[in-house]
């Protein structure tokens, strides 16, 4: 099965992308435009998806909705904002799926997150383990709110025959990410720290945790392609992992980014800060089988592109 979206499927098709101006959404929009879709961006400043009427207006006229809008951040943001993370994401998810059904949308693709997995999950994470425990505490409000998309998808498919799917995305990275040091994820935060430390001539960079936790990282363009393949080919509400199937420790990641940014100093780990979930690596066999999806961009190449992008536009914070 070819792992590329089909232009014949997308040409002139009305598509709405919630969060389409964001990190992942902007890449999805670019791909949709290349495929000839009639794609429309939904921005939070114009449509507050926590409001049902605004959600209905957002999805009106679409045949396909790709739902990416969310309140989201890194560990620091998650620790400071557990209430809006669960409240807003629950409202947004419930409104988008209900209003899409009422508006006659033919297919909804709603992105879930690896944060939905239990804290202690056998590696690699299999979709069958998704409900077997509570998520890592700092991720739980966000992860559980997003996991409810799976419940909504299944319930609406059984009761209303509404066709939706909820692919489970691993940690994403790439050009255009959020590089804010307080609220970003690990890769953009590291890149900014190392680049700025290099420019200042610092002797060391301080990083949270022990560096022993492992993560799997998926380049944003690969994620965008997977979401379009899900719209074309995934006719099930069962979870499907989207990732590379490869993991790296945070320590290895830091050493790679240090090398790619040319930082000459040392790395100082702070074990008093949380590592987050101990390990993350996905079993991606279901995505290969059902979607024909395999990641194409290797981690080092993706990191190189992301570093170069940040150095060209360091104000993207």
C-alpha cells in the first residue's frame, strides 16, 4: 500500500482544519493545498470551539474535518494549567464531533496524543494497552481529555453511523514549532537553549530531569501525511498509533542537538525536576497495515532542519 495521499481523493474537496494555523495544522494545510483540496483554516481568534454555535459555524460546509485545535503545552505548562487543559479540550472535542455530525460532515479525523497512554505501559506501546491505567500525572488532564475523542468517535459511530477516526500521535517536532522556553515541548526548548547559550558563550546548559527517560519523535510533515491518509483510509474508531517506532533517550537527544547547534559547553542535568513518563515508544504496525504509513524523516535529519529553521527565524517563540 502506497503511503502517499491521493490527489484524486482531495482535489476540490471541501476540508476544514481546526487549528489550521498552528504547528501541525499549517503543514496539513500546505499539503492539502498541494493536493488541490478546497481547504479552510479555523483559528481560535475567530471561532471559539468551546462554544457549540461557534463550532457549528466552523465546520459548516465541510465534507472532511481534520480536528487539531487544542489547549496544549510542555511539562511546565501542564503543571501550571491542569484545569483549562481538561476543561477546554473536553468542550472542544465534544463540540467539534457533535456539530460535525449535525452539519453533515462525511469524515472527521481528530488527533489524539501519546500522552493518553498509561504511565506504566509495556514498550512498545500497543493500542490494546491504551485503557490499562492512568496517564503520567503531569500529562493526565490533557491526555485524558484527548482520549475522550476515542470514546466520542466510537459512540457516535455506533449510534449515529458518523464516520470518524482518532489517530494517536507521538511527540511531534519540526520547523514552526513553539520555541517558548516556558510552554514548549522538549525539542524546541532544547534547540533554543543550546543556540542562545552558544551565542552568549555560556559554559553550560541546564536541562530538566535525569535525561534517562526515552521518547519517540515524529517529524511534523510525516504526521501531516498520516492524518490525510487516515481521512482517506481509516474507517474505524479504534486507536491507531502514528509514529516512527524508534525511541531515543532525552540524554541522547540533548547530545545530538548540542552537536547540531555547535554548542561547545557542558550539559547540567537537574534531577529535582520531573522526567515525565519513563518511556515512550509506539507499536506502529497497525498504521502500516491500515494506512500504509511509515515515517520517512529520520530524527537527525529532522532535527537539523528544525535547528536551521530556528536559526533563520529565532523570533518564532
